[in-house]
C-alpha cells in the first residue's frame, strides 16, 4: 500500500474550489494539491498563491496530462460536471465531483459507467455525511437513542449563491432545490441508512429573485421512504441574514436537533463591521454571528481526508456516484411534483430531460416513464 500523500488537482477557482483547497491544506501527509485549472487564469493564480499550489492551467485537459496527479476535484458549474468527469476518468484520475452529480440521469449513468470501466473511483462530494454534528446525530440514532425514526428534516437557507452561473438555469439546471435540496435529500437518505425513496412531493416558487433567475428561490420537499419514515427538506435563496443549516430527528423514543453553525458562533454587535462572519452573510455591521472553524463544522476536511484515504485503499467510499444518481432522481421527482401538483412515485426516470427545472416549468414535453 502506497503511503505518500495523494497528489490532487482542482478544477475551478471560485468558492467551492477555495473550500477544497482549504480542506486539503488541513491534511498534511494525506493529500497535497499540486495544480489548479480554470479558464479564469487570474482567479486561479490568486487561488494558487493563497495555498501554495505550484501549477496553474487555463484548461483542465492540460492539467490532466500531469502524470503525478492521482485525484481530481471538480468545482465547476453543474453543466460541466459530466464531461469533466469523463475526461478525468479517461486520463486515469480518480474523481471527486461536487453536487449535484450531473444535469441529467443519462449523464449520471455514463459518469458511473465510464469511471467503473476505467478503474477509477467516482466520489460524490456530499459534506453533510461528514459534518461533525450530523455524524454525531446519526451515531446516536444508529445506537437506538431515538427508537424507530419516523421523521428527519434538513434545511439550508440563505439569500443566494456566490457565482452568477447559479442563477442561469441553462448552466445550473434549477434553483434552490437543485443547489441546496441535493444536500437535504442526500442527508435524509444517508441518515435513514439508504432506505429506498418511494415518493416525492414538492412545492416551489420564485418569490424574491425573479429579476435575475427563472429558477425557484424557495422550495419544500417531502420524501417518503420504504422504511415508513418521512424526510422533510426545506431550502431557500430568499432568506436574509447569512447561512442557516440545521437538522431535526424524530423517533418513537426521542428527538435531537442540530444547528450546523450556531453552536460555533459568537453573537457579535459592531457599529463598524469587520472582515468576515460566515458564509453568505452580506454585512458584519450590527448584529452578526461569526463562526470559528467554519470549514471543519461543514465537514470538508473530514470529507477530503476520507476520499484521499479511499484512493490509498485505506477506507471504503462512503459517498459515491451511485449516491449522487439517487439524489438526482429525487430532484427530478421534486421538480415534476411541483410542476404537476401531485406526489411522484419512484422509480422516476423520464426520458429526454435537458434540465431538471424543465419538469417544473413544463418546457420539455418529455413523457413520464417509470422503471
């Protein structure tokens, strides 16, 4: 078994790429970022300078020619995930793909198949599987603390994403549900020990950001699991005041609540403001809640350490392309439910979908199909 640090390349230079670089920096001996690729060479250069990354490329295929790179993380717009994953796999690189896995189920299937044929690992970047508070809640549940679980809830809300491409449904595939709901769906599925999802009901609307997007900026999604449990997923791009991320777990014998950020926040008032409080917070004047160890609280370093150890054969993947595909199918069902005003049964695999949001907006004319 090889023990030297896994050599990593990052595709992207925005917020997610910065988070990946930060996470890997906390893993001396496990992983080392040796290159970054982005069409924004200036921004990529700044990222490389901040984290001491030695090589910068303007195009990801150039970076993939580097023989020393073993693992590539994809922190690029959603519509690029599939092709970039295929390029990485065909270059013999293991892949960490940011959420959501792809724009379509067909793309997701091809990504999984090609990675399998090429003999590389496809990891689905779902950090909530590694967030310390959420991991503790699951440990307690698995130990029987709450008895039989009948409902879990995950909510993530803020006032909108970092990059402009999120607002463009041609590049993102959808709005708040696509961006944030993938976390909640994955969390409920994982927390309930991957019980099959049998039905999805979703309501969504564009309440605040209609001037900049055709995507939904608020959604409520209900998942019915084969086990009998229900998952509730609430998401918003319309919630002011910075990031809100929390869970609730209800069982026949107990309950637990976890707020990802507030237990690690410092209630602060400032007339003048200061540099940074927490992700998505627009100002630090007045009351704010600056968070310490923010990236660790989200679970990013733990997630990337796990992926690096999987590359070395030291651990078994806990979040795979198959997980990402299941989440994407539930997203499909959520958009279709909002569009049709009824619960959608799974399996749900409509043909010819170009963007999940089209199942809400009704712009594909694609027939429903199951099986």
